[in-house]
C-alpha cells in the first residue's frame, strides 16, 4: 500500500522537532472541537450503537482479524471489507486508514476518539487506476448499506486528481462519476458524507465538488487554540500569481465546496502499536463523522423516549446543525456573536466577517473556511433545542420539512430580537441525482452511470414579522448555485422578525425537502 500514499489527502508525517505534536485530546478538547465534555456526565454521549463508515485506499486494523491488532482493545472496528466483499486477515491494512479510524473510535484514555462508542464499517478500495471511480462508488455504496442500512455518516480521506478523471476536459462541476455517486447515496441511503478537503501540490479534488455532504478543511494551532487555516489547504480565491493553478482546484462558477474546518495539524494518532504525529485534512474530516455519531446517540435517545420524530436522523438536518453551530467570531461576552468560542482566521489572517460570504448574499460560504470551525458542544446545543415547524418558534431550533415550488414557509421568532446582535440561519437540501439502473436491482453496478437532475433553487430571508415584501429583508442568502443557504448577520433594530424559506425555482421535482437550523441572540440554553 505504500505506493498509494501519493493519492492520500492527509500529510502522513513524523514531525519530530519541526512541529510540536499535539495529542488528539487537544483537538477534541476545548482548544479544538470541544467534544470531550459531551463524553462526560451528565451527557455521556459516545456515539453508542450509531453506525458510521470509512472508505479509503486501504483499511484500518481490526481486532480479532489482523495480527498487528492484537493487544489493542482500545480500537474496535465493527467490520472491514474489500470494496463490497469480506476481506482476509492482514490484507489491505493501511497505516493511514488506521489513524483516520483512530480519530473516530479510539478508546485509548490518552488518545480518545471523537465517538469511541460508534460502530465503524470500513472498506478498502485497493489500488487506484484510471477507471476506478466505479469501484470506489461500489465501496461507498456497500458501507452505506451496513448496520441494517443505517449508517449515519461516512468519511472519505482520499481523493482523485482531475488528471485521472476519464471525462474529456474534466472540471470540478460535480459531474465526475464518484461525485455523482456520493450525492445519490446521500439521498438514497440518508447518510452524510464528510470529504477531506483539497490540499497539496496539484490537488486531489474529486469528490470535493459534491453537493450533498460536507467538505472539510484543516486548521492549525494559533495562540494555543486550533483556529487558523492550514496553509496546505488549496481552496482560495483564484487571484494573483497562482490563479491558473487555483482555478483547476476549486469548483466552477465559484460554487463553494468547503463546509467546515476542523483541527488537522500536528495531531498524535495511533499507527498500529505506536503514536505518530500527522497533519492534513484526512484527519480533520473524520472529526465531523464522529460528531455526527455523538449527536445521533442523543437523537436516538429522544426518539426512543417518544420526544422526537425520525426527522432527527435526516442527513440534511445534521448538515444544517453542524454548519449553523460552527465557530466564526469569538463572542465578547454579551451574546453578540451567539456565544461562539473563538475567531477563525484564514491563511491571510482574515476573519469570516471580512470575507465575501459575510458581505454578498449570493455567496453562502467562505471559500477557505465554509461556515466556520466545527464545534461539537455548540452543535449539541443547536440539536438539543429540537424540531419546530413553521409558525412561532423559539430562539434556537431546527426543522426538516417539504416545500412546494413557488411557495414559502415562515418561522416567526416568539421573542423580539435585539439590535446589534447576530443571528445564524442555515438551510441545506439535496441535489437530485438518480442511478441509471440498467438491471433494475436498485444497486449501482460496474458499467452503470448516474444522471444529474440538477438543484432546485431555495432562498433564505430574515424579514420584519409583519412584512411580506422580500425587499424589506434585513439579511438574506440567495445563492443560485449552492445546495446550502447560510447567513450570519446583525439585527439592525430591536423588533419582531421571521425566517422565510422560499422555493424560488423548480429544476427537478415540484416538492423539495430541506433541513433548517437557526440560532439567535435571545437563545438561552439549559442542558
């Protein structure tokens, strides 16, 4: 498997004295994504019984199967495969895959993973060749069908360069076979794909141009916290001396690919029997998958108690919750920035509020940091607030609902919003990709393809409560090309307001499902 490392997104490095290696516990603690407080009482959330997945060139060690795994009870993978088949002992084992799995499920006391109670299913693709995207799709499909067809999130810490895509003059337009496959699977299997962001010289960009999952960038420690974008992340505005190269590594039409940032530099992870220092987006994206498992354990408790509906399991809801709860700007202590814990900085030391996403309603996500940095504790607060339908809603909450073409739905806040303080609202929905199922078995098979039916256009507005005129909106997110609308904006004057979801343009089906999450300065949270 050593030859495969050229294609891996993560920088698998022994850093020694060049970069002080931080333990995984720092990335998962309050200097990073702040998930460890959810592991502890009174929450006790470890992702128990929640199915998650991993697809890579190789696969992680499995206790009871592989010789190298003996004596490592802290690391238990549920099942491992070679694409869609069982795998023999010691075959296709890969150090990179093992370390990625460590991020998600390690139970080691010093290097505890994000979701140590989750059930991980992992598939190895094997050697890469020019026409291997169909085999990669087979592996992703197989993992998505594990755990009784209930795998809530799947991590991909690898990618394909455009130069290997068999299309003529390929670009990052969402139409590579693997990219379409992920968007189809996200909808059909209801799983959230987390994809490691494009990085390195030349880039490994497919499938970072997907619509229905989350592409993840990596951050480094700055002033003792993970809060600055790693220079290895390729995503940037195509300008300056590197414009030509950058244009080949970002989505066409400036559609934003990155959704979140997570700690990814100088992490110390288990590599078989030893701990190794590593860096890269490969080790940032599995943190998103782990947080999904932690939140879904809580959601399953609520469903079992009869408190919530199955809407809590929808991948669109998880995506909206994670993006809406992300850290952008440190709160000064008065709730202005919704209690956010830190200011996230771009490679050029620019914060989110000075980027184009904050100042252009047609651009929902920052090109370098998406909606901001993953924060598990805030995501729990967002999710715990529960589902609310159109009508009167509390200061924080979420919803999953259908809307018809040329219609709108209003969510009016039950309390006035204070002037000068921010609110965050995120809406997500799926690009509609269908399998061209030649043998009608409802499975992707080698030789089959996918058809892109496009993306219905939904928009998001915040209006004075008594107004129906969109021109009166105090902030809005109106991208015509993204599957996300996201806004983080100040309220101009104290008063009553509402969120309006508008199904603007029908491209495929007349009814569109969406996930919605909101958080206002009036939100008070009692866990």
